[in-house]
């Protein structure tokens, strides 16, 4: 049974909604959806700029093969599968601003990669490095630092990069 408003005498009454009110609500909904889509596209552009800024910062020659963006509206994030001409994990290991992550972070990030790109990812022997840093103008980390992860295997040209702004 529907919950109809009562007129004070226990009798249900119908409420008439003006077509103008319906139109205003519909327009407001469309504007809100458009704003949300625009924000998500802006976040994705900034994430792509972030992975490119990291590439330049590391003086690396990697190319993005695949990308996966996080689903959260408040925590902007992305994971990229990258292939480099040289060993990216070796380059990362020599950078003072990157530290080797612990086993819990390694398991967590490996699972993120599997969730993002599928269970076919072979991640045995991979090492995870992490850093908290800003990546400059145009990135999602232009003013506040992001969590940056690089998962690589020594001797491999395939690596995974994660950037998370919270």
C-alpha cells in the first residue's frame, strides 16, 4: 500500500505537482550530471598529465600500454601498464625519493593491478617502490603530494605505475 498524505481526517489526498517544478528538477538533474561528467574527464586528463610528468621526472622512456582509472569521485587515482626501453625498476631503485614498499603494500598493489588489467598479469618477482610527491602544473598532484607507486621486476621492460590523490 502506498504512503499517501492524509488530509487530517484519515483520507488520502493526491498532491498535484506543477509541470514547471518537474521541468526545473529535470534541468537541475541534467546540469548536475553534466558537471559530474566534466569533473571526471578533467580528473582523467590530469591523471594522464601526471603519468607523463612522472615519466619526464624520472627521465624515462616508457610508453603507456594500458590504463585504468579509479571509480571514486573523491579519491582520484589511476594505474598504468607501461613498457620502457630500459629497466624502469633499476632507475626507480636509484632515486632517493622512492623507497621500497613493504610486503603489505606490495600485495595490495599487485591486487590492484590484477583488478585493473585482469588475472593474466604475471607479477612474480616484481618489487614495489613508493613516493609521496607533487608532480607540478597540470597534474592531479600540482599543489599537494600524491602517493606514487612503481611496480617493476628487475630485467623486465614491463612495469606498472599507480598515482593516487586523496
